[in-house]
């Protein structure tokens, strides 16, 4: 079957410009991704299924324009929710970091346009109910994870994962200055430190004079500890 070309097609406020490198899932599945130009002038890379299913219709700018203020978005959102459900706090924290400016993670989510799909923001508890229906039961100890960290929260981009998968898929910290996840400058000894998290442990991979050696140690560590996830 011939692969569909989405270039110049329009999805909401997004016009497809070109295809970019696909997202590779932890199970080595390729998901096509497209660079799009929003009507507001911003570019955004979007997974193909998020475009064709209508889950992503703008770079994030239209969310506030269509719904009004952030307080309007969250008003009556939690009314009727089953707060005893183990998924409630996960869903509620997701909303907070995307829409509440006083949340410590808002700068990395809401401010960057990483928002929640309309279906999970329906009023009077329906959004939470939809969230539960779309993701199913939450296995004990599992976390909410976004497949593509550049995108927001939607059924096609979210899943329940173990802690190891969550750590492996987590994006680079905003405080990271090395440019490589797991590599930091240890000022007390003036060396680059390579580390990773695995099975609730912080594993030090070594200390190096050269940044490149530290990056190589981190990548080698991923092959050893995250082999089953890659």
C-alpha cells in the first residue's frame, strides 16, 4: 500500500509542511511524524495518528483562545469525579501542571503548549471518566507516560508504564547543561559524572575529564540496563 503524503493538508489550525524522522517506540515501532505550521506562526511536530484522529489541531495556542481563561478550563472539572480511584490523582496532577501557573512543573508543560486533549477536560467528571476509559486500569506501581515528550496528553500519546520505562522515556531535565540526559558536571571534583536510574536505584557509571567520555559511558549504560526497553 502506498504511504499517504500529508504535505499541504490542513488539520484544524495546522498545515503540514514536511515529514520528519519517525518516533521510535520502546518496542521499536515506527510512528510517522509531521512538521506543521500553525496559523499563529509557530511550528510543531505532530504524530500522524494525532493529526488524522483530530487530537491535535493547533500548536497549543487555540486551547486558551477557544476555552477562555485557565480558570474557566478547570472550573467544575473535578465535580463528580471518583476521588477514591487510583487514577484520579494522576489525572488531576496532569491537569495542574498543564493549566495552573503556580504548579512547579507548569513552565515545562502548560507554558510550552503541552496540554490535555479536549476529551479529558470535559466538565463535571466526564473528562476523568473518559481518561479512565481510554487508558484502562492502572497496574500497581505504574505511571502515566507520554510516548512523545514533545506532545501533550491524549489517548494516542499516553500509556501506563513501569518506573523503568518512565525513567528511560523521560526527556532531558530543564536544568541539564550538558546536553545529554544522565550527564552532569560535578563541581566538587571538577569532573563529568555519568549516571542513570534503574529499579529505583541511582547508578553512577563513572567520572570523566572529557565530556564525550561521560556521554559514551551513559550510552553504554543504557545498552546494559535498558536493553529490554530499547
